[in-house]
C-alpha cells in the first residue's frame, strides 16, 4: 500500500515577512526546517461511487460539492475522482503552530497527483498549496509552511512579490546535527485558530511595519550563528524574535505562558519562542544537552524531541 506524507515545520526567525502584505513591498525571508512529524494521506479506490473522507471526523458524500471540510472541498474541485476512500493521519495535533494546515494541503495535493499517475515537482506542489490556501480560501497566512513542507530540509527561504527562492542551508553535517540536537519542543496544551490571530495582525500590518523589518534583520544574524556553530547565539536570536513578535498584538502572548517561561529561564536555556501565530501550540527551545535532560524531567509528556526531515513531501510505501 502506498501513501503520501508531508512534514510539519519549525520556523526559527523571519516569520510574518512571508505574508503578502510584507513581501509585496519588501523582501521577506525566513529560516525554517521540516521535522520528522507528518501529515499522512492514504487513498484507496473502492467499489462505491461515493467519497469517504476520514480525518478528525468522517464524511461520506455522493458529490464533492457536499464536502464540509473547506480545504478538502477546495482541493477536490480540481479533480474528477469518485469512489475514493481517503484517510488522513496526523502525527501531532493541528492548531499547534507547526504548519499543520499547509502540511495537510501539500499532502492531499501530492497524494491526488500520485493517484492520478503524475509526478508533481516540489515547486509546483508548494505553489499549488499556496494558491488553494491564500488565493482561493483567502486565509491570512504566509507562504513558508507550504514551501518547507514540500521541499524539506533546513532552509533559508526568500519571498518576493512574484517569486519564492528556497535555499537549503549549506553547512557541515556535524553542525546541522549539533543544532538539531539542541532543539526541544514544549507543548503549552493550548490549541488556537491561527487564522483569527493572523487576521488581527494583518489589520495592524502598516502600523507594525517597523517590527517586521526588525524580525527580518534577524535572519542573516541567525544564518551566521548557524555557520559558526554558535548554538547559544541561535538561542539568543530566537528569543529576540519572540520578544518582537509579542509586540505585534496583545493576543500573541497569554498570561498562562509565564509559568512555562519561568521554568525555562530557571533552567537557563539559550533561548525560546512560541511557534506559529501565537496564543498556543508549541514552544521551540534551544539549549545544551544538560539543560535538555532537565526539560524532559520537568515537562514530562509535554516535552518533545524532534529530528529534521530532509526529503520533504513524498510518496511512501506502507507495509500492511
């Protein structure tokens, strides 16, 4: 049996400059990585002409126009399939700041193209996912999630008005492994709607332009710290990014987070930031290995260790 997977992501610096209100006027850029947690899509042909969709809910429809899931419905408009059983499996909860909705979109488009017998290249896959989410559904989101999920790897991505340039960060493997080992994810236990938060931030975009400029300036600094294998500096920079991000809107930071941050500060980690739009999801923490052991002990089931994914969206064989 074959399936299609696309990775979730961690965004380190530059988030927000991948939004249309920014890159249509200025150069946007981010440093981000795909991780070894995925959205899985499995498609089976079955004898009925209906479409059976299984995600967090189940839908059985005789016409794709009746699909309730807005992303699936929009994507299926481009295909004339009937008689399919489509299963979606997520390694981690959605609405957690890890780019799950874009990973979902990339995975479904990739799976349907494969099922059609076509190979879709990573650039086209990412662009198609952006078209669905940003152009068709008018979601107030950026482009980094779709591109990193499609391409995979630890990347420096540049956004301009009419183009996206994805560059894999070319440093020694041992430096990348050292950086990878320094990262932990801490679950706040709060799920939220990124769209609602980003809509508010978009309304304040002009007023906050100077903050986005400061966020973008952190990208070359972070890149240099990575090349110098300076993990402590990387941590300091993501904390700087987080402090800037909190200024975008009052809803980004919740009072509940102060307890988590007090614990992180007590351990003396190099830096941390809340991933995604804010208001919930996962913290990304950068620390040394001794501090990482403490994190695991203190946060227990809310602690998550990850590895980078270098391959991006792809077909996989599933043994049954």
